[in-house]
C-alpha cells in the first residue's frame, strides 16, 4: 500500500478530507443533496521551519486537527439545526451584517472553548485520574513502580470502556459509519483502485493512520513515559510532570502513526494490529450513499487519477474539452 497522505474525519452526516494545503467538507443535507465546501488549510502556528521537525510537527498537527475538526463538525451540524422563526419585521442590510458578525464571533468563541474544554477534560480523565486512582494502592504498601504499572491498567480500562460506551450510542453509530466510509475511500485509492462506489464499498474500513490508532498509541506511549517519574519524591510533581509530557507523548505517537502509514515492515504492521482491532469499535460498515459523500470529499481536494497514474502506472484517456450547446450559440452571437 502506498500512502496518499490524505487524512480525514467523520462529521455529522458527512466527511472532512484534508490533503496538503486544502481541506473539504462534504455533507449529505436533509434534502439528500451533497454539499461540498473547500477551504485553504492554514496552521495556527504558521509555517516556520522548526515546526516541521520530528515530534514538534506531531504536536502542531494534533492541535491543528482539533481546530479544523471542530470547525468542520460545527459546519456539518448547522445543516441539521432547527430553523429559527422569522422575525415579523425584516432586518435591514446593516442589521443582517451585524447579526452575521455576532454569530461568527460567537461561533469562533464556542469552537475554541469546546477545543480547550475537550483537551482539559481528556487530560484529566485519561492522564491524571488513572494515576490518582492507582495511587490509592500506596495505602496497601505498593511501591511507586507498582503504582505506575497499575496506572497503566486503569488508564487502558478507562479508555476501552469509554470506546465501548460511545460505540453503543445511536447517533454516534452513524458517525462511525461515515468514519468507515472515510477509511474505505482512502484504502480504495491507496490500493490502486478507481474511486467508484463499488470499489469503495469493497475496501477495508480499517486504516493504520486512523485517529483511533493514534489515541491508543498515546495511551501506550504515556504509560512507558510515566516510568520516568518513579523516582520523583512529590505527588504533585509527578502529576504536573504527566501533564507536561502530553505534547511529547502526542509527538512521538504521531511519528509512529506516520511511519505505519507508509511502511509494510512486519514489526510495524504487528505493532499496528491493536489499533486496527480497536477500529472495529469506532467504524461501522457504511451504505452506498455514505460512500458517495466520501468520494465527493476526496475529489474536492485530491486528484486520485493522477495519483494512480503516478504510483500504479494506470492510464486514463485525456478528457477532451467539449463545449455545451449554449456556449456554441453564445460564440455564434
């Protein structure tokens, strides 16, 4: 499998796809039409060379993905919000513009607020809470090494329990179906097949560069890194150290995920298997309509024919430019 460097995310009744400096959001609207929006991808941190270094680029990518993902999720949800009752008096142009500005500001505040809250909550539940619970073993005479080992089991249990619980939610199951469509679409292209609904549906819904695999890897890497604090004498310092290590853990995990996406090494494939297995919880088999949405999202930002031609030596006939009847009539006039 040859990596296409396409990344994506499932949103409400749709899919976001990103490639290089562009990202698209394709959403199946309530009237069943597919709405596609394409925007330039710009990092919050700029384009400085140091941000492209190993580990650092993982942290940058993680934060940027949260921002773009939250923005796309809110965009997709906007199609399904209840319509507001129209005011009896029509707004003037100036009032409408002011209202739009206020709504844009409120949306931006909500987006960043949601992102910050999510990060804080995730660090608290998956990084700090497991250690505090495991620390109770000291009352039974456990050493710091045993507490750290127990922390790993508690952390893994909380994470897997969380995954199982959300996978049972009805609304989330539809998102997971779109997640499956996203993976199938990328797998279809990366395995040298034309991007058609039939080929997408026949492709695998598991992918080594998935965010689910990344999260599981973050859990594992953090457990290993936490042994660094075994000799630290103060509880508060061990807790703070775990929080400060979060960016490093994310950076290391990112590097492995990227390696896994472009490598067929047997060891790398073996280490990727737990993440692939976990994706059985976070992906579902999509239907053909969802595959259509995924294809629309990919084609908006990625020339898959050029990719297949370069990587798999596939040949496609040159598309001849044809003029419509209206254009010909226009020229005649």
